[in-house]
C-alpha cells in the first residue's frame, strides 16, 4: 500500500508511476476521491459522537418531566451515530480497495515499459565456448542420473521432477553455500512455512496481477507460497521493530510452488520452469532512508555467488511494467545458458520500500518515538533453476561436468560429476 499522505499531497507523482507501469492513472483519481470521502465520513462520525456525548450529559441532568423527550432524541442521535460509524467503515473499505489497485511508486530512474524494456547495467564473465556440440541441462542431467523428469510426471504431472543422486547433492551444496554466505553477512537463517494465511499473501502483494500463479487450498483458507519472501514478510506482521542499529536480516529456506499459469508451451523441457522448487531468499527490514543502499548490497551478494560459480551473467534494471505491484525497483541477474544462446533469469532482488510494511503493519520508532513503516527488501541467493546454468556452463565433451571449486567442499571434495554407465 502506498503512503496515503503522498497520494493526497502529490497525486501527480503517483500518476507518473502508474504511467511508467503502463497502468491506468484513473485509479489514482479514484483513490484520491475515496480518501476524501473517508476523511469526510470520519469527521462526520466524530462530530456526531461528540454531540452524543454532550447530549448524554444533558439527559442526565434533565428534570423528570423533560427527560422522556430528551431520551427519545438521544435514541435518534444514537441511531445517527451508528449510521455515521457504518459510513466511515464503508468508506475505509472503499479506500483500501481503491489504493490496492495502485502499484508501489517506482523509484526515479526505473525504465518505463514492459517485459522487454529493461536496461542492461553490465555484463560480467566470459561466455563458454565449446569445441564440441554442447548438451542441454536435461540431457546432462539424464547422463549423470541427476534429473528424472518422466517419473516426476508419472507421480505428480507435467513440470515436476526428481533430483536424484548428484543432482540432489548439487542442489543441497548450492543452497548450503548460499546459506553460509548469508550467515556471514549477518542474516539469521529461517526454515519458513510454505502455507500462509490470505492476509499475509495479500499483504505482500501476491494476490494482485500474479494471483493466478498461486496455489490456493480453499478448504483451509491457506495459500502455498511461490517464495519464502511471503512468510518472511509476515514474520513481523503487526510488530514494532528496532532498526536503529541497522537492518534485521533473514535468510529463508523453503520449497516453493507456482502454477506457471499462462506459460503453456514455454520452457517445458527440463527444470527451467517447474511447479515445485527450492529457494534460499534474503529478506531485510530496514529504515526506509537506507533501503536503496541495502538494495545494492543484496545485489552484490548475488553477483558474488554468480562470479564464484563461474557463470557469465548480466544485470538488468527491470522496467516498471514488469516489476510486480510491491516492488519500487527490481534488478534481475540473468546467466548465460549456452544451448539456448541467451541469458535467462536466475535471480532477482527487489526494493519494496514501505509498500508491504504498510499492508502488514510493520513499523519502527524514529526520532521522538513516533512510529512509521519500515522498508522491506528481498533477493534470491540460490534456487533450483541455477543448476541449469551450472551444468551447461561447466560441461565437458564426454558428458561429465566440472564442479565449481566453491561447491566442492559441500560435495565431499568431488571435482567432477561423471556420467552413469
């Protein structure tokens, strides 16, 4: 939810953000009107309630003869107060509905446009060149007996898989490498719930444009998370935090689920776009004044992982129309996938400013003891999809794969993944 004061005092700024996102500016006008209606309704209710309180004293002091008439008036006034309170409640709900149609106000410099309008900030590393015909990650995974898609489909349907043997070990090695680095950077590890309540899913912004991606269990009124960001954001819901000495950081390890709605026919081969995967997510609660600097730190930790894994990658500044409602800015890191001859997204990091915290009522105390919303940021430090780039980048002609040096200690010193005869 955006700052209501900003909406009231600078609606043109919010409209500009909507334009950059490619979304209707009329939603801003609707929200401004709803805010004015809410404030008028609250004012009317408070005036009537003050009149009711004053009238109550008059009734108490009235003579026996005057009291019956005054009691009748008091009853009418009570009915008016009740009706005014309902109007204020309805106006509050209308404002909430109007404001929730607005995405977070984007940060200055975010490119306008949609999915293809990103700006490349830098390209890092050398793209691998082979003197043989490279295999894709699934062919390598099958040679290594590391990925089993047919049995995944047999048991659970399309876009499910088993990671087996060295495939399972490689993912755990990657996740543990990320976790060790997160702990060294001051993150507290959390293994998070993968089912959350509707108010938490709504509060993080995942029930807007991306609602069709989310699995819902209606009998239990719970949602399966597509990222531990959701559970991490809900962890301090309704709390006042102390961020005066720096950010509160968590690293959430969880299995994640996505419906991949609308992606039929895209990336159906292998584990690039699947319904279930594991992910290690960084999450920061911080003073909003420090949020942009923290965003750069999250990005730097992600890039450190990419470089040390020997992956060629690029960093892009995602266009406003591809941000999602919560993010004010998002950087994606895309790794080079040799058999596709292109970069593919492996990870992203988002600055959500105070958008999620306002919805989830997460605050901190500033100067003078006054509370205000914190900023929240997130960024992925490892996930199943990274195996695609690791296998393809480090493959050899015989189908074996050289293990990046930084992962060998997590694999008992294993240097090469060998094909299974």
